[in-house]
C-alpha cells in the first residue's frame, strides 16, 4: 500500500479521505431509515465543511449538495423499504 501513497499529493489524499467520509455517510442506511432529516443534515454538514476547508471546488460542493438532496428525497419516499 505504500506504493500508492507516493502517487498522491497531500491535498489529493485529504480530498480522497473527505470524499470517502462523505460517501460512507451517504451509504449509512440505518441513519437514512431512522432519521432522514439527520441523514441529510450530516451530508450537507460534511459538504459544507469540505468547502470551508477548501478541499472541494464550488462545482464539486454543489454536486455533493445536489446528491445529498436527491438521497434525502429518496429516503423520505421510502426507497429503502421498496424492493
């Protein structure tokens, strides 16, 4: 795994870790089912923090927020309960 570390700059590594955390929150089925509002708030909070720290561009931030909004709408529509 040390071979891969040299392929990324520090800022790229920070960005990859931030995106990984955001996507883990996006995939949090338990929170999404139990409390869609808190689920959405967490996704938005993480996207805003990535923006505040300069980890993402404005366009990337906007895409994260749009994806969070769409995930929230699917959650409140009960997408996790339909097969």
